[in-house]
């Protein structure tokens, strides 16, 4: 009789516990930063995935870049780069086991016939690190490819419902005085005869340049993947005569644009 009483009591306690138990929602994606092994049900769009980032060391020649530094070109003409901004885009991360990975966030045109990774970023000389976007992968990565500037596909697409702070929005995009999308914007002070200020905005199809970093990184699940790159902004004005017209200088800048990044 006593044993029967104990068994009944245990059963009552188990039933009460089950009645009071609340199922737990959480991220059940094992590659996410917030993966929750204790969750019972998947949450609705709550998973946070690690980021693909590019660490940038800004240089001009052998020196750390500064807008206060006076630079000298091949013709012994002095100048200062007062501001420089440019796009990096179209990131592709290669995993030795899973293959190519792109940023998972996307943007589309109005009828969604074109959808591209939302990985267009404006780099400023003050940015030590940029975040391209989220990556749903981990393991050994041996290559990162990306574009300096914007590919023609991006230039040809009108994207819909861009957020207010998006780098392609009309308010934030790099552009020339006519409103054309620019790949890079440069402001310099020309220190010859009478100092003056010049602005350059490189536009047009076929201006962007593809880069590849061949460097092996092993990234655990839920951890950001960070590659490194250096710049040399002095290369922009290599072999350019500041006595030429602004249009002539800009044409030469398009050739030098592809030389400002140094990848390992």
C-alpha cells in the first residue's frame, strides 16, 4: 500500500511538471552566433550569423595615410588628399569544403527579377574595418574575392526600397555633379603655384576592378571571418601632371584607380 502511494505521488509530480513546462523557442541554426542547443522550437528570423569583414590599413606610400600629409608625385609636384571614399562590393568567400559563399542579405529591383547580395560598402580613409555582411558558413577559407568599385550589373539596376542609410540610396551614394553613380570620390589640394582644391568622381562602366586575396583562414562556428588588405593612395596620382586639365587628370586616375589596393 505504501509503495502504491509513493508511485502515485511520483506520477502526480511528473504530470504537474509537464503541465507547467513552457516550450522554448530559439535559434536552431548550428552556424549562427546565437545557436541555442536547449531550444525546443525554431524562432522566427532570430538567428544572427557571423560576419565577413575586411581589415584595412590605409597607407600612402610607406607611411600611414593622413589628410594633413603633403605628398609628392613623380614630377615633384606637391598635393594633399583631403578626402577619399570608394566602394567595395561583390564579395565571394571560398571554403575548401563547401565551395563559394556570398553574403546572405540581398537587395532587389522592383519586380524582383534581379536579386544581388547586399554587400556594397563605402570605404572611408578613417575606416579600419568594414563589414561586408553575414555568412552562413564556417571552416577553412582559402580565398576572398571582391570588387573595387561597383560592377556593371549594379550600375544597371535600380534597386527598390533601399533603407535610408543604404550606400546606394540617392542621399548617400557617391556621385558626380550630374548625379551619375561614382566608384570613387577624391578631394585633393593641389599645392602648385596658387593652391587650389579639385574634386574627382570616377564614373562609367568597366571602371571597377576585381581583386583576390589568397590567404587561408580557419574560422570556428559563430565567429567572424576577417581578411586583411592595405592601400596605397599615393598610387592614385602616380605619373599625373597636375598642370593638366581636370578632365585629363581624371582620365589618368581611372588607370591608377586599380592600383590603390595591395592584397597578400
